[in-house]
C-alpha cells in the first residue's frame, strides 16, 4: 500500500505530473490494473488507450488513479466530477518502465529504515547500465524480472518480452540452458558472455549470491564480452544487488508470515473476517478457498509453491495464501476462477514438481472455514487428476463422507443390504450386485444386464427372488434412496 502523494513524488522523476486529485493526495492505493477494470483503491495504467477513448474510460472506471498520456479539458472536468485522480506521463517514458515503478511502489514497496524497498533495484540497474555500457535486467533465481534499467533504446525483442512478461520467455530459457548459461550461474561468480542468437543480442551476465546460495542474476545487453574494467563493475554490482535481495527477501518472509497468520485465522473462523479481509486487500462479498499439495508430500515443493503463490503472477496477485502443515491455502475473490489461478501457479513451478489442488465452493466472509473444508475434501478425491472443484465433485465428496460415517460405525448393522450380502456369501448368488446395478440404471433391466454381463430376464428373476430373502420395496422412493446409500458406502 502507498499513498497518492508518494506515487506522485516518485513518478515525478520519470516525467509524470499530477493533473488533478479530487480526493486529495492522502488516498491509499493497494493495487495495480492494466487494461481491465480496476478497484476503488487501485492505479489504472491506460496502456494503449487512444485520446478519443479517454472520456469513456474516465466515465466508467472505478480506479482511484489513472495514468494517461494526455487529457483534454472536458475529460479532466469529468475526472474531477467522478473523483478520479489523473496523472499525466511523458510520452518518452515507456509504459513498461512506468508499470514496473508503480508495481514496485504499490504492491511491493515498503518504507523501511533500510531504504526504499524494491525500487532501489531500479536505481541500481540504472547505475550499472551507465557503468557497464548496456541495458540491464536484474532477475531472481527463477528468471523472474525484479528490476531493469531505463535505458532501452536498442533493446532486442527477447529483452522487451522479458520486461513486459516479467519473466524470461520459455524458449529463450531453454536455449540458454542448452548453452550452459544457467550451469555457469549455479557454479561461478565470474561474469559470463552469452553469444547472440535470433532476436537475442549478446548478454554479459553474473550470478548474485549470498555465500553459496544463488539469489538471482544480472544481465547486460552487450555485443561482445566485457572489458576487464566493466567486468569488475558488473561483479561489484552483483555484490550490491545481493544486499538488496537479501533485505527484500527478509521483508518478504516477514510479510508472508503475517499474511499466513491472517489467512489461517480466516480459515479457522477465529478472526474478525471483514476486518482481516480488508487488511489483506481482498474485496467483494464472495470468496473461495484453494488447497494445494505436492505429490508424495514433497516438503520442498510445498515451500516453493507457497513462495510462488505469495510472490504474485504478472502485475498483481489475486489471492492471499497461508502455509499450514503440508498444504498451501489460498483465499481468492469469487471473480478469480480457482482452476485458472492454479494453472498459473503450475506454470511458475519447476518442471519436475507435481501439484494437486482442491477448490472449495463460493462462500461469504464468515463461511470461509466451510469453503476450506470443501477444498480439503476436493483434494482428498483428486486421484489422478490435477485439480478438483467442489462444485463439480460434490457427489464424490458426499459419498466419501458417507463412507467415512459407515467406517465409524454409523451405518446400520442390520438391514436388507446386509441380508442380501449374507445370502450371496452362503448360496453363491449375486443379489447385492444386481440390486446395485438395477438402482444405478434407474430400474432398467436391460441396462443393468449389460453392466452385469447377463440377460435382462436374469435381472428380472433376481429382482423377484431377492424379495424372498429381504424385505425390499423398490417401488418406495425413500427405500430406493436408502438402498442406494447403503450399497455405495460399503
């Protein structure tokens, strides 16, 4: 979260200026939106909005602040009328740069005694670009972009795609891995030159490390290997970057723990749900819980999943997560489909990690413990599937509950189903199996016969004879339901 005043002060250094602030400069900003609809406490970046469409944007948006290239008098008056702050940005400043700065401030930046938070990395990238002589990106150990320099004049397509997507494209990563680039980063602190390839100019790169732990890397777009002087500057930049990354990680770990505690309180029904949801920045009246586990209960995989879930995807993070035992729980607003969120998480994971997810039903703030239970139960029936939602698997979950109840001694010890099983065991008949298929086929002897591999007349005969063994009235709807349940929970 950051106030409008802080956003304006920082963006002023990037050629932006405040056009109007109808609600003053103390407005709190908690999110960032691109293109799509924005919430009442979010910053909307009007990327690609033509001048003639600005009026309609200002008329319909719920955003607290809109960043625009230009605005005319009538549109500015409309913004004041709708209490939307407008910030005008210089046409020479790339949207990618502005987005990164706004993202760092609003979603990641925290004022601390140690400094200005993640935005410090952008200053470091600019300084390195000047001393090493090429555009710079600073990446985490998963090839996610943390910061980049403002110098972009001759950037290749791979670099632009990396910045806009906040991650090195998969095909580029694969080629770099084949060339041994990532192996070098894992084993050496010396700069390395990656030869050019199609749509990829040469890169000088160096690992950012704390002791033996790889924290990330720095990449400089250059046509040839660095001179000794510039290589030394790159090594020094890596040492400085390690301090920033360690500080950011310590801050992030603390924030993850606070977030995890708040989410667990919600899921256990022990918190003031409305206040906690507001503190977590989750808006709306409907939410759902997603439970994620790793195959074979791999502890390392669960930790990675929690880290990625709390690091965000793209420009904004839709949910809030907690790590509890071997499960990552995430509370999502109803507007964010649970399976889509899970698929995005999967794309952020190492290829060898296998995750499964259960998705609870939509619940209001006080019903989140119920959605959490549904997510757990959906996870329990996942089987060979990657993801199961309660809305689609409620019948499987109900039957599992009934089986558990039966295993706890809650099923009747006597009754017609027990009598049929006893008769089958003693006389070699198949009355119980026939009754099960007859009920499953809604009383169709032909369909039941096909499932059993017998003639339809055999089914009819067995249905008559079993009434001599047990007191069964399949014409009674209540008895049919009871028989179905009794047969399925066995």
